[in-house]
């Protein structure tokens, strides 16, 4: 009886071992399938790679950098052009100021010259008036003798400034040729004066 049981026990042992090995293999296969399924759920085939928010892909980052460089270069070019325009405007403004100052100085100089000329004319007229009065007080014969040797640039204005009656007496005492020349010069002087007065009205 004991031998029979021992024989059955010996025969059952390989069967039990085979069953245990098969069971262990199934468990190992089950564990592998579980991890494989979990991996498939976490990383499905063909799914796009998740990107970290705020970080652009490499090709997009390079494009953005190129655009940024171009914008910075354009901005620098515009800044340089603006600075050049500002410099030119400053130069033009300075030139305009210098030109205005020069024109103002020129106008002031012209006015000063005009005033000086007017003063000289007035002074000469006063001097001629004094001489005319002096010759009027002289005797006609004495005045005539001096008139015959005076230069025309003095004689003509002095004679023109004399009273008509006094001048007539002096002309009567002068040599005929001298008296004629002085009379013609005085007539031309009056004609030029009349022409200069009437010219602006034409």
C-alpha cells in the first residue's frame, strides 16, 4: 500500500511541476501584456510628440530669430536715416539763421549808407545855400568875375540856389559865352529835375 502511494506520488510530481511551470508562464505573460498595454496607452503609435507650452519647435524658433534680426536691422536703418534727416535739418536751420543774419546786416548797412548819403546831400545843400546867399550879397560885377572861373559842379548848384533877380544881375556882368553856358546848364538842370519828379508817375 505504501509502495503504491509512493509510486503515484512519484508519477504525479512531474505533472504538478509541469502545471506549476505553465501557471508561472501564464502569470509572466499576463504581467508583460499588462505593461505592454499600459505603454501603448501612454505612447500610442503615430501620436505627435507633446510640446512643452511656451517652447517653439526648432525650425519655428530659427525663423523667429531671423525675422527678429531683420526687424532689428530695419529699425537700425530707420534710426540712422532719421538721425541723418535730423542732422540735415539742423544744418539747414543753421544756414537759414546765418542767411537771415547776413540779410539783416546787409539791410542795416544799406540803410546806414542811405542815411549817410542823405546826410551828405543835406550837408552839401546847406553849404551850397550858404554860398548862394553869399554871392547874392556881393556886387554883381564881383560875383560875375568869380563865376567865370568856377567849376561847373560848384557854379551850377550855387547859381541855381540864388534868387532870380540876383542871378540876373550876375549874368548881365558875365562874358556872353560864359553867361550863355551857365544859362543852358541851369535849364538842363531844371529839365532833369522835372523829369526825375514825373518819372514815377509814368
